[in-house]
């Protein structure tokens, strides 16, 4: 079945990221919790997905190319966090 590619979850991380762009006047940072999944197949192709529970934000399954897979996923998460002046 050449039209089916199977990936297995290799890692599941809970990552907390401080949203520095949403600091309130009280100088409190708002921290987002992200569930980050990294999967791989037999050809060593990697995909990542992330969910921010309670925020309604998701990074869909994405091809990962960098050496540090987790750092690449954190970059994707940070791009989706709202930045406020």
C-alpha cells in the first residue's frame, strides 16, 4: 500500500511557554501549556503536532526538518501565541 504512510509517536512532551507578549500591567506572565507530539516512520521522516488545551490553538501535523525536533516544534507553538504590545 504505497498510499499509506505510518508514523509512530516517539515522544510526547508537556512544554510550558511564557507568553511574554501578554504580560499584564501587574507584570504577570501568562504561561501556556502545550502537549507536543513527535512521530517518525521507518524512513526517519519526522512529523510534529501540538495542542494548547484551553486555548483552542493547535499546530497541525507538520514535517520537521531541523536537528532539534522539540525546539522546532516550540518555534511553531510560539508563532501561534498572540503577541500584545
